[in-house]
């Protein structure tokens, strides 16, 4: 035998000796004892043939040893094992010392033990203990035995009987006490079964051979009872429903209880007993149970003694197959104890019922409270989760809870669902395909209170496969699979109905308390009423929001002043759409014209119009569903495009579109690939469409977003009508403006012609007056000039004669001649002054005559640039040929777009020459005053420069003549155009040049403007009202 088995043998033997002689605290040895064993002790009655008897004896020994402390002195005499190592024999001499505060007793004995190795464990099969006598070599003790036998036997028998009675009483009382203790320890009413099992176990442990036992609870005015009987394994089986009014056996029991008997004992046998068991075999469940007893080795009795102990709501039953007066007394005592047990059970049941009711009411109240605190209809999902938590708290293996909302003639039910992972978005589930949902919907239509449906096997598998095909539902179940979980293999749908649908609880085991669900359904009816109220209020508020948004759009439509304001309406629509809580990226308006589309689209952020384009019609014609929609009467269409389709569409738009405006922030084709496609949502208008885009593939946008878009489309139709009205008005206004401009031009030309005629008349009148004055002055002026000139000549001749005569005169006469010569010199000087001023007066008269003559007065188309070059150059050469010539840098900056201008050329040439001559005089004056040098420190010489510039601008032609002379002081700037005002010294200027120049320019319908800056120069700007 190997060491492991040997060690296990010693450990097993040690446990048997230590428990059998009360050395260690009591422990159950059933794991090391064979069911059928033999034991012979040191007393006459110590012989047992089963472990239960041995265990009972050991327990009795421990009770007897209360107050003693045992010790053991052992001597191993013999150990032997069989050849196969499966049997062992051990013999020892032991001295047991029992010590108490009062005495010390010692027992010497021999112990023999036989054990068998069964299924990896040594088990006790035989145990023998004996006390040897004190004699030696008297093997049979015959004489001694004869002398002492009668004396000792009498004493032993008497003591044994007393001990047995006491032990039996202690055993019974201990059994009763165990039942009482278990009764008082009951915390829940469902512990009644455990306490009952314990009671029947204690009765069996008392050695009473029961064929059957159990307790029964009576119902329905004592017409039947539910019997609870332990099976062959000692555990309570399924309750048996047995009528009390149909068979004589049971009517006997019923009559005894009704008489008020506390206990009933009666015998049954023969045909009467057989008939009773035949009757029981016909009862549901009862018959199966009876046959199970028979199959387990408990055949039906042919004779039995039935003991019934009655309590308030039923009876205990004990069936023996032989009479046993002691057992009857024991059964009566156990009946009293069970009455206490059942009273305790009723108290606990009542307390539990009250506690359960409180718990249920609290759960219902939490649901009510969450319902009443709802501020938005979307919070119905939170109520679903509270419902799940409360029902889970009330017990039951819940997989999930929710509620379905039903409507007549609607093939889908709206579901709100929650489980331990949280709340899931509401989904719509068809009620015509899946068998479970069809049955639950039919239950609502048929107005039943409650429906329970079990699902398992292929049927349940088909259910979940179908649910995975529903786009709305699939994400919910896919999440379960992604988290490593699986669908149930068995489940129960429990539907408790209310007015608008049903409360749904899915459990993983049968749900027992349907009434709770019905109560929750009634509470949920209130919840849904609250939900409908909120939904109605939200719908009204939402409608008010939408109406306010549309009113703002209408207001902007009303305030449109120009047709281009239509694009601002698109931006406003996008803003209002997003403010209503809808998602939208780009927003557009598109007109469907005969051969093309006109499309205006907002920027990505919606703050402005980002793109304006023209697209060919086939860009939508190539997309068959869109082309069909354009020809249909449907108000909206959703174009959900996968990546490749979206990229192809946008590429066509970019390639084929004629863009008036491009958004630099518009998404690229790579951006579209990154977001996984595009979705266009379009709503029909009277002239085309409005729409918005979403990133990705969104085949079913929110319904309220589509409804809002349709409403906006109606408002936009008003905007487009306003747009067309404004466009027509703008076209009319354009025609009116063109006609007005034409009339204004004609009127301006008429005024110019009138002014020219008036100016010419003025010039003609002035010319006539001037000519008359000049002629009148000319004759006396000629006389003065001629005679002054003649007088100067006579004086010169006289002075020559006197000078020649002076040499011939005396000194005194020469002095007189010298005096005469001095006087003649003074006269000569005076005459010369007279001649100088006469000459100046003559030049004034000549100018007046020249001013009075004028030109031909004929306006002809003249090359302005050529005219300017010719007469500026002529003036320059005239200056260079005259007195005090200077070098001047001429610069011509002429606008080549100016060709011919209507002018009176001979008059306008005088303007050019006069302004050029004035410029040369101003630069000559600065050059003379500056010594030809601006500053020695600068080291730069002053260089006269004359710039002639022409400019064409807005139907007017400008001529600038700019010099870099001293400039004109502000105090005389306003006077230089007045007649006879001059800034030239002495007799150099007449003061008529700029006056005549201004008159000629006015006669051409133009104006002359002077700008000047001291020490930097002067610019004369001529503006002529017409240009080439």
C-alpha cells in the first residue's frame, strides 16, 4: 500500500476514535462511514447496523459527557491490510479518562476497527469495543459469570432502561428544540419549507420508520389542500393539490378538523386503502409523484396508520406501516411545535407582504415622481431607465424593460427600451412580421390586461436574426454583441397593457408576479398622459418657433429693395434652420431654368453666400431618381451619396459649372472622401428647389427637419415672387433711368448751347462796345503818340542845333544855351513818357479790338491732343524768340483714348497760348528772382518745367496746364479772372488775357479751375463737358 493511502488510513482512523470516544468536538463522520456498517459497544444495547444509528449514538454520548473532559491513552496492538490494499484491520487498547469537577472515571477497553477503501476514501464498515474482566487464565469465567450475572444484569437493566428513557426524552426534546430554534431564526416566509424539511429530518433521526410525511395548507372553505411532502432525497417537492371532499380517506380528515380535533389517528388497509391510492393516481401531479415514490423503492402500503395533527390553516400528516404508540405522542408534540412555526410563518408573511407593498409603492412613486418632473417629451427615455431600475430592484432576472406605443391601423410600434447599459434611442418595430411583436400588438388591440410569451431554441434565434435586419434596431443589438455578450437562449416577454400601448419586461426566467407589472402599467398610463401633454405643448412651442422663424424670413422678404437681396434670404433661411436645432452644412437655392440651373449656396459657416454658379441641366438628368423627382409632385427628396458617387457629383459640378463666385473654404474632393460621402436634402419650390447638405450618408434625415424645410420652401416662394416683382421693377427703373439720362444729356446740351449763345451774344455786344470805344480812343491816341513822337524829334534837332551854335557863343551865352538844353532834355524825357504810355494805351485798344472781333463761332470736331501740342509748342517758340527767353522742359501726358472733341478751334487756341504764356512768365520771374539757383546748400539749380496733361473721365475731358513757378498768393487768386486785373509790372500786361480765356472756356460749356501752392507752382484745369 502506498504512503498516501496509508496516511489517509491513519487520518480516518484518528477521526473515528476521537469522535467515538468524545475526545474532540462532535463532527459529522458520514464522509468516512459506509451506509451499512456494524458496531458493537461495551454495553448491552450498543449494537447498530447503520450510520444513522451510529451517529445518533455518538450524539447521545456527547450529551452525556456534558461537563466532562476526556483524555485517552492508546496502545496499538495490531494493524493489517489486505493484499489488494482495499481492506484494513486495526486493534488498540485504550484507557479513557473522564474528568469532571466532582469525579474522575477510567474505562479500559479494546477497540477493533475494519475499514474498506471505496472511491479514494477509507470508510468504516465494522467497529467493536469491549471491556475485559479482571480475571486471568479463566477463559470462560463461568463461575464468576454465574455469581455476578443476576446481580449485575438486574442493575444494568434497570440503569439502562432509565438511561434509555432519559436519552430518548433528551433526543426528542433536542429534536423539538432544533425545530423551535429554526422557527425563531426564520427571517423570510419562504424559509417555511426549510424548517419543514428540518422537522421531518428530526423525526426520522428519532428512529421512527415513516412511509410518508408532510404538511398541508387548506383552501376554499376546506374543499382542497396543497400538500408539501419531502421526496426520497428529503427535499420538499412540488405541492400536490388534493380535494378533501371526494375520497373517504380525505373526508375523514376534513370531518375531524371541522369537529375541532387536535389530533387524529386512524388505520387503513385492504380495498379501502387501494381505492384511495387509485384515486390519488388519477390526480394531476399527485399520480406522478406517487409513481416516483414507488420507483425510488418506496412501494405503496397495504396497511398504514395515518396520524394527522391539526393547526389553524391545515394539518401535519405522518404515515406508518405499523402501530407505534410512542410515535403518536412524538407526532403530537411536533404538531404543537409546527403550529408555532406556522404562526411565525404567517407573521413573517404578513410583514413581508406589508414590506413588499411598501417597496412596490415606493418604486411606483419613483416612477410617478420622474414622470411628473418631465419637462420635455424626450425625457420619456429617462423614465424608461427609472422603470428598469425599479423593476430590477423588485426582483426577477430582467434582461431589459421598456414600453411600446401602439396605434390603430399602424404597422409599427414605437419602442423606448432600457437595460443595465442605459437608455437606448426610441425605435420603430413592425408588428406584422415577428411572431412575438405581432402577439403583443394583438393583445393591445384585444384590450387584454397581461400577456406572457416564452421564446427558446430556433424560434428565439429567428427573432433576433429578424431584429438585426431592422436598420433602427440593429445598432442596439450590435452593441451587445460588440461588448462580448450574447443573445438569450431562453426568454419571456411579459406585456402589461395600458391605454396607449404596453409595458414590456423581458426576463431570463419565468416572471411570477404579474400583478406588479399590471400596477406599473396603470402608473405608466399616467406617465404617457403626461408625455402626450408635454408632446402637445412642445409641438405648439415648436410650431411657434418655426412660425417665428418664418415670420423673420417673411419680414426680410417684405423689406427686399433689390432683386439681389434674394441671396440674403438664403443666408437667413440657413440661420433660422440651424437655430431651430436642425443640422445643416451648406444651404442653397436653385432655379430650374429651361436649359440650365442657377444655383446660389451659402458658405460652410452659413454667414454669407459662398458660391454662385450656373450648371447644365444634365448634371441632375444623369441621376435618374433626382430627374424623376423633378418631374413628380413630391415635396422633398433625399439624395444620400456614398463616397464615390459624391466625389463624382462634386467633380462634375466643378468641371461643368460656370462660377460667378467661388468659396475659398469649400470642401475638396479629399474632404468628401474623409467624411464618407454626402447627403443632399431638397424641397420643391414653384421655380426650383431649396436644400441643405449633411456630411456622410444619411438616408433618413429627421422628419421634423424635412417638414421645416417644406415650410421654408413655401416662404421662399413668396421671396421669389418678390424677387420677380423687384426684377421687373428694376428693369422698368433701368429703362426710366436710361430715358432720364438721355433727356438729361439733351437738356445739358441745350443748356450748353444756350450758354454758348448767350456768351457769344455777350461777347458780340462787348465786342461792339469795345470796338466803338477803341475807335473813339484810337484817333486822339494816335494824335498824342504821333505828336509826342514828332516833338521828341524836333527837340533832338533843336538840341543838335544849339550844341553846334554853342561853340560860337560867349561864355555867358553858352551858360544860357546849357540851361535851354537842360530844359529841352526834361521836355524830351516827358515826351518819351507820354509816348511810352500812349503806346501801352494803344496795345490795350488793340486787345480790345481783338477781343471784340471773336472767331467764326463754328464748333467742329477737333483732335484735342494735337491742338494742345501745336499751340503749346508755338507759344514756347514765341517765348524763345522774344525778350528774355528761358529754357523750359515741356512734358506732354496726354490720354490716348481722347480723340476728337467739339471745339471752336481758333478761339480755343487763344486759351492754350494765353495759359502757356502766363506759365512761361511765372517761371521766368522765379528764375530771375532766384538767380537760377534754389539753394547753394542743396546744390541744385531750378529747372522750369511745364506739364500739359489730358484726362478722360465720365463723359468729361480735363486739360491740366501745370507750371513750377512761384505760385499765386491766396489774396489775389480769386481776382485773376477779372478783366483788367494783372500781376505784371509796368506796361507788360493788359489784365485781359485770363478774362478772355475764361470767357472762351465758358462759351464751350466748360469751366476753369485754379489750384496753386506757394513756391511750388500753379495748375490751371479746364473741364469740358463732352469727350471723345
